[in-house]
């Protein structure tokens, strides 16, 4: 700050500065001002002169080697860009200047020689903690990739997740065992197809979603059980290979860490379309692509693109974008980034478009990224890591049986909560359901054991939105079909975004069963909030009319962003 911009106080709280002691001045007044400002204040009075000199001496005493400081008050064009940045004093004062090292998020370091009046040593604990966390992420590796032990372990966990999808689908996507599945190229279409459904079913109880599973574990819990069962092997080999302090002595915490990370991926993963911009020592800078409405931009979408957040991501076996020709960058890709430790990692599956940025668009991306780097708004870690939730030692793992107990307890707790909420149907809802059940009685519907039925013994009705964003489903359409004839879909429109109501659904179900002359043994619906009400309504009306058969209602989870992308691009190949 220049002296012309400083407002010099002319009076003290009691009228004159000379009436204040030096201790009072330091404690109540001067603690709010910098060295540069005190050079001006010290001219006001003799008392202020002495107090300023003592305060300046105290500040200088804090400027020692290894001290974190804030750059302030630089006036040149390049200097202004450094104001507000935190750095570390890396040596002794030389010619009244201090050597300060700044660690940029890109992995590059910058050394400055700074006057004491441009250094603020009063850094809050939160500021220092955040800066140390950022520096730790930067210094983790300098080749743009995660360490080999972490990369191998992450790949193992992702392949376990994908193979669990195959098991839920009855082995229909891949007929071999897990070991042969692991040998497939990560670019194999079957791997991509399973990967597309991982986060659709990640935390879903298989039976409640209509899938078959011998132990009724979700994809996440099945993977956790495998990690628990083999933790000694993973700790011994991959933990030691990674050699990372956060994994504890000899890598003994690596499995516990991975379980903690995996449990956040559904909520904290970052998926969509990105511009691959530039590879730097600490990773690859990418830019999220958005549309005019602020939604994620789809690979084949028509319309203008907007630039979203800038991310720094690390690769596994190779750097993100390393195999793309340099002259093609920025290039548009679709992929997913996952949080691990204090950074983001590419999941190993990427779809590249033929779209590259050129001319004005390329320049716009460059300026956007440079501003994010300069303003320190680049996102380099997940939300949990940013909040400090991963700073402590990871929690203990359950035993293998405990994983199943854990999920069953969650389900039990959920059911007990739902039981307390008694659904009270309206008269029109009861009247409509009676028509459906009376039709079922008329055609002789019988209950089917859903754990052992054959496809020709039970027809399953699917109720699903045509699309799940207002942009992709502007007419608010929903479809009803049977699993054995998905192309024959009965469409209806719901009135209030984002979903249909039970009053809108019941007459449509009645239309479909009468037209097809089939009553489903199960109804799968993508609106989870209506599963319990519809099931309760069926039970209430069945008791009223003496209908002893059962029609099950289950949640059919909506597709993840990865699944939508797969069907839009690779699905038709």
C-alpha cells in the first residue's frame, strides 16, 4: 500500500497519541497495520514513533527461515499477481530482502526476493493448514501420475467394482472368472459397459432393485468385503510399494484408506465432458464443459459451450492426456475423476471426441485456466479432503462377515424408520388400485417367488423417466414397459418437474395391464420416494378385497452419468 493511500490517524481514543503508552499502542492500534503503514504512522508523534519501531522489530523477529508468510503490497504488474499468495522463507535475509519460495499447484516452484514490508507473517491456522495440504498434494509426485502402488491398487478396486456389476447381471456381460476379466484391456467395450453401470448400482441393495445376489451386498460392500478378506496381501505388496506416509508404517493403512475413499465416490466423483488442456508436473489441467443452462455438456450435444471449473488430475499408468497429440490439445473427452488422499485421479476409461478447440475458443480456454491457477481456484482434491475429513487415521475395517452385518443394520434401521411412517392413501387412489387388483383376480394372477423365478414365469413392469434432466426431457415424459419387450413403451406426461406422482401413475398402470392383459409380478420404478407408498397401497387394498397374492414394488435406480454417456456414444456400436 502506498503512503498516499494510508489514512493517518490524528487522534487517539482519548484525544492524543502521546497520552497512550507504548504497550497500549502496540496492543490496540498497531497490531492492525503493516510495516509499510507504520513507516507513515511513526511520523505522527514521539510516542507513536517508539511504539512503531518496537512493533516493527517484533514483526521482523518473526521473519525467520521456514516461516510461512503472505505476499502483500507488491505494486508491479507481475507483483500484483503474487499478492495474497503464501510462501515459505527458505533462507536468511540478504540485503534487507528475504528469500521466499512459492509452490504453485502445477508442481512448479518460484523463488522471490522480497522486502520485509511486503511480507505478512500473521497467517491464521486455517490458512496455514490449507496451504500445507495443497503443497503436500503438489509434492506427492512430480510426474503427473499417482505412485505405482496406489495406481495398481486403484485399478484393482475399480475392476472389482466392474466385475460386481457383471455378477449382479448374472454373468451376462462377461462369462469368464475375475482373473481373466482383469487381463482385459481397459478400453475393451465389455469393461466400459460394466463401468457404465457401477455408479448406477454402487450403494443399491440388489434385491430392492430387482437384481439377484447370493449375499445381497451392494457393489461397494462386495468390494469392501474383498478388500477386508485380502488386506494383508494388499498391505504387504501395494502398501510397501507406494511408500506414502499417510498409509502408515510399511503401508499397513493402505486398505483402510482405500475403503474410506471408495465410500465417497458415489457422491464426490467428478464425471462429464472436459477439455484436456495441459500436462504439468503435478498432473493435468482440465476444464469442465457446461451448456448455456449450467448443465453438463454432452459429447454429441448441439449448442454453445461454457467453461466450468478447472481441475488438476493425476493419471494411473500414464498421465491424463499423455497419448493425445500435443497439437490436438485442448481436446474434448468424457471421463470420471475420483478423490484419493489429497488429489483427484482419472479412473482409466476415457472417450475422446473428434472435437478440438481452435482459434478464439482455444485462447478463451487458455485465459480461463491461467486465471484459475492465478486465483488459486483450481480444484485438486475431493470435498472430504478439502474439509479435512481425511486428515485423521482411517477407521478400522470390519471383518468380512461384518460388512454384511453393517449393510443389514443400515437396511434394518431404514425399514424401522419407514414403518413408523404410515401411508394413508386417498379415496381416489384406493378406487384406482381396486380396479388394478380386480383385474389381476379376473385373469388369475398368482404370486411368483422372485428369488427363483424363470423369465417366462414373471413379467416385470418398468416405470422410468424418458430422461432425467429438464433439458433432455422438456416434455416431462415417463414410460411404462415390460422387461421382455422394452421397445413397446407406453408413454405418459407428468405435470410437475422433476417427477410423476402416484395419482398420475395409477391410471397409466391400469391402462397398460388392460391393454397387455398382463399383471406384473414386480413393478420396478425409478422414483424411490413412491416405492413405499405404492407398496403400502397394494397391501391395504389387497386386504380390503381379500386378494392374497402379492405384487412386489422395487426401486429401479436411475442411470448414472456414466451409464447415460455409454448409451449415447458407445451403446450403439
